[in-house]
């Protein structure tokens, strides 16, 4: 078969192996699979021997043989009837990115057909409900009303059933445990958008024992009965919201219900809304038939809810996406998250080093960050600062907090202080003592020496990490102090010169610029990233596990990189800590 393409090789194989085969013309493929890049396809059937491959389509994507083939049912009638059948009848059997051997196209076809044979056997004899439950969010998404508002959930899926709150934005609906959480999320996510808090409404959060799977309830009455049969507690919670709404003159405002349940794949959330329409006479006047047959005040709550939200009402399935901290920071598998989310880090400095550390701490899940920095972002900062050109002219602390709140709107918040930090200032002192840990990246010797002395004297009790860079960011330092056990100034002269610098240079590495007293130390974002990661890790390790005071971390770039720029390891460093490895490394010592 030399000289044949992979597609031709597959076709020859299929013709030799199957008793019935129909080539699918390009027009049919485009009509059946308009959103897929299918190059060739065949409809296969084989009743010979023990073969279970019958009435299935084999589809070869354009990328084949650099990807697996796909299989599909001849029509989509089994969608939401059999698990893994997508809306166009294609069966999701394997991750599309699975590694393949492109030199063996026939083996790829054999493999996927064997997987289909196993799938079909499992479907005919297996537990369909269990398969649907395992990926119930995906099946719900396939069944949603595409015109229904999209929902973002910041609810903690571990909470119990309760009345919750929803807020509206131009892009959809946000649902959270409290009004404050919803309001903060919306303000963080859309700082330029005017949020109408008067439109904030109640919704229902229900924890159900089993996921909602196909076939879905056909009516609101079926849905309500399903919830009522789940447990008396669920019914009481559902009734509370629906009963409140039953007494409101808001017929066209839907009642939103969020359902959370656990499957073998983890927790998932789906949402729906119930809309009710009033009955009217020929003149357009509303007719209240709910209490019919009951004396005034004698209508049972359950009957009232069912009558109000049953006949004439309908429900819509909404596409729901989780944006709660448990999902964002580890998809429910971050065992350290609760501790980090309750932590408060005070940051002194939001320059090139500090801004990157702030981003990493927020992405790790730290719940609250307060940042001090009086400086403003300039164009010259952009190549190594966490902020981009949108924030040029902004105070660095304010811009960084706005950006972090926008990126991660679920966090408690990033608070900016556009001023110098002074430990002698009573408010600043109180703020320092209220945090769990502080980190200083200012490089301001006068400030950091004052903090160190106050810490040693007992005036500042909370732990602090000092982090700084050496020339060209080829070496970086981060040291933790807690209480009065150790002091930063032990490693420096009285004017802030390090006693044990990693690097030494034959010439001054500061570069002058055409401004009054202007000079800067050149370094790039790549070298800076090592220092940011090392310093962030030291803070996170303290928050999660605790560390002894005077834990000292040092990053040293490779010997080749240092030599290329004209630097070398200082004698002071080698005498105190020894010769570093030739490869870039991070070391841990005890200060100084």
C-alpha cells in the first residue's frame, strides 16, 4: 500500500473487513456535521460472526491520522437517550487529544471501532443512569434553552439548601449565598458597568441526593413533585421561595432554582427558572383560581404552590458555570484552600517584583490582599510589571487591586493604599498587626530597617518576608522573620549594603537615563519570574504549614548566564554559603 494516503489505506481496510459499507459524500458530511472538520466518512454494518459493529459511521477528521477517528450513530435519535451521544449523533468515546501513532492509521481505526463495540455492549447491558450521572452537567448543557440567560454560580457547593440571591449584569445572572457576595462579585467583575442592586432577587439553592439526568421532568408539576419526593426538608425550602413568590404581583419574574449534587466525578451545579403566567378573562383581567374549593385562609401551602406554579407555568434550563473559589482554585481538590481563603496578606510595594507576587498569591487562593505603594505606573514599567498599558498613569497599588478584583472577582478583595507605609503610623501599625503575614518588596532600606527594628523590639508581632533582587535579577533573596527571633539588619551594613551578596561585578551595572538623578538596573521578566515564584512560595508555605523564623531562600541564575553578563560569585557568598551549582537553582538556608 505504499504511496497511498492514510484515507485510502483506511478505505481499503474497511472494504476488506465489512460486509456492508456506504461511502458518505462530502455534501452529506457537511450537512450532518457542519461544526466538525470531517474529511471522509463511511456508514458501516457487519452481521458476520461475532462482530458487534453495525449501523455506525466512521468519520475521519481533516487532521487524521494525527488524531483518532470519530464514530457516530446514523442519526441523533439517541441523543440524551444513550450517554455520550452528542447532538449530531457523534459518540464521545475518547479524549480528542489522546496521543496517537500517526504511522499506523489502520490500528487507530481498529481501536476506535473496538471502543464502540465495548460501548454498545455496555449500553445494552449496563447502568445508563450511572453513566448519565457521572457527567450530568454536560448532558444538562446539551438540553438547555440557548435563549435562556446564562448563569454564573459563586455558590459554595458544600453548603446546605437555602434561599440565596441573584444579581443581573449585561452578560447574564450571578447567584451567590448573600447579597453582599453577589454585589462584590459584580462590582469586581464589571467595574465600569452600572449595577442595579434594586434588581437583586431571591433564588433557591437545593442540595439533591441524585443529579438531574435525562429524561428530564416534562412539566413544572413534575419538577415540583420530584423535589417534594426528594425529602420533606427540600420541599420546605422550595416552598419557602415559591410561597413568597405566590403572594407577589410579579407574574413575569421567574423563580430561579439551582440544584447541586455529587456524582462519582465530583460536585456539579445546574440551574433552571420557573415562569408562571396569570389566567385572564376575555377583557384581560386576571382571574385568581388558585384558592378555588377552599374557604378563605384554609388553602394548604402545598396546594397553593402547586396550583400557582403548576398549570400555565413552564421551566427553562439555563447554562450554568461555576465561578466559586473551590472550583477556580483547584476544581474542588485544593486541600489548602480554606486556610488560604481566610488569610490576609499585607504587601509593601507593588513594583515589578511585588506586582507579580500579588498576582501569584491571589491565583493561589489568598482571600484578602492589602497593597501599599505611592508610585504610578509608567510606560517604562510595562515590560516587567504585572499591569499593562491600560493602567499607565494609575497608582500601582490601585491599578493592581482593580486588575486582581476583575480577574478573580470571587476573592474577598484586594485593598489599595496609595501612600507610603510607615510602621510609626498608628493606622498602618494596626493594619500590619491585623494581617496573617506581610511581605516587603520595596527595596527601601530606611523603611525595611525600621520595620526590622520594631519587630525585634516586639512592637510588631506579625511575621514578615523581605524580598529583594540583585543586579539584572540574576540572584534574588527572600527571608522570613517572626517575632524577635532574628533581624534583617544582621545581614546588612548600617546603610543597607549586603554583607553576603551573591554576585560581584567589575563595573557599576546601573544604567543612567536622561533625567534628574535618573538610573535603573536592567533586567527582564523571565529572570524576575524566578524571584516572584520563590517569594510567593515562601509566603504560601508559611500560611499553609508554618515555617521557622529566619528561613532564607535564595535564587541564583546559571553560572553561564552570570558569566555572559560579566558577573561572578562573590567571595563573601562562597565563604558563608559555598560555591553554588552551575545550573540555576533555589537554595534554602538559615539567615544570615
